[in-house]
C-alpha cells in the first residue's frame, strides 16, 4: 500500500521492467462490495500488474451530498484487495491529490449534462478530473469501471478518446443482490423498510426490457412503464426514468437499436441509480 504518487510511479515502472504487463487500474472510493471485487478479478485475469486506488474524491460531491458520511472501512478493503490479488493499493491523502494551488479541472461535454449530471451539477467534472489524474499517475494500459455507473463510464470513454489517453476502458457488468438490487456502497444507508423497496428500480428496468421484447419501441411509453412500476411508493422518490443512447446519453424517441434504460431514485438517505442495456432483438 502507498499514499504517494512518486511511489506508485516507481512501483509501476519496476513492474513494467519485470515484464508485468499490461498494467490494470481499478479506481474506487472504497467500502468494497462484490461489484468492486468483480472489477479486481477481471483486472487480475487480464493484467500482469493490478493497481487498485481507494480515494473518496471530494470534488465529485457537492456540499449537500454525503461526503462526510460516505462509508469507509479501509482495513477491510485492504484485506479484500489483497485477497483478490491486487499488486498495489494506492490510498492517497487529499493533500497528495489536491495540493495547495490546485486549479485545473477536466470539463466533460454534453455526455455529462443529462441524467445524473442534471441532479448533481459538477459531479462528472470532479470524476473526470480525478480519473484523468489517476490515469496520469498510474499510466495503466487498462482501466476497469462498472456498468452500474453507465454515465460515468461514458464520460470516461469520451474523455479518454478526446484527450488521447491510450488506455483501454473496460466496463464490467453490474453485480446484483439476489432480488436484483444493484450493489452499491450507498445501499448501506437503507433501513430495512427502504431496502425492501429498493429492488423496484431493477423491476422498472426489466419491465421496460420486457415491454420492448413484446414490441413496444416508443421510448415515452417505455418511460411510462418504468415510472408506473416504481409507482407512488412513499419511500421511493423517483428522480428520472429515461431511455438514452448508451454512448452519448442523449434521449432517444424510438428504440431501433441498443439503448440504455436508466433510473435514479432517492430512498431514505440513499440516492440509487441503475440501468440496463436493452435492444429490440432481445
Ligand atoms: O465510481 C467511483 O467509485 C468513482 O466515481 C471513481 C471512478 C473512483 C472516481 O472517484
């Protein structure tokens, strides 16, 4: 484990000298669940040297959000990362990442505007900035992200292409609980009654998928089906239910190719998101 940029650079350079390539990076904010572990496993399978970063990035939270209460258990995370075969865990301080005078950000374009970008202004600017920094610190050949954060993955793919990072962006499937709830560190905020309602998000997505399979290609109708599935539940405050292009995140009117069905809702203290890639061929 290291907290310094210099040590990461040195250890990655040594690994490359030893022929431990490709170098894989799994960027995380810690408090690991199966979703994180699946990214590490994939990286371990595909890479000669695996770096896992654990850093709760303050600039991707706005002041009203849960930065101070974001869950963490660093000792447990360290054990889990090592059990998954990570070669190096990078756990920097805020001072290491944002030293006095830090004044440059990566501003993503239209891909960051809709969906979560609307509800969390500045969020993707914070994500793009920290991910660009991690890319420059680690210099990985491959970087691993979860499909659950589909808009984040699209922002990062766009950034990597636009800023010429020659890094293969791997997006791995969402890992779910038995009842369909997408794994998230934020699920820990749910009390029992709220947890019981949380699978509604996935049910809304599968309802849209099933309606598409029955021939309903009108995106407004699919959105209505998602909203109706979530219904008027007093514990679940739906933020959005959309059908968008999976690369640009632009809304689509008719589903004539693969699209992303995406939902976000507040349940108690947690803001949960989920999505499903659906296509007319299914
Ligand atoms: O998905 C996350 O955990 C974070 O947004 C990331 C990519 C590690 C950047 O802080």
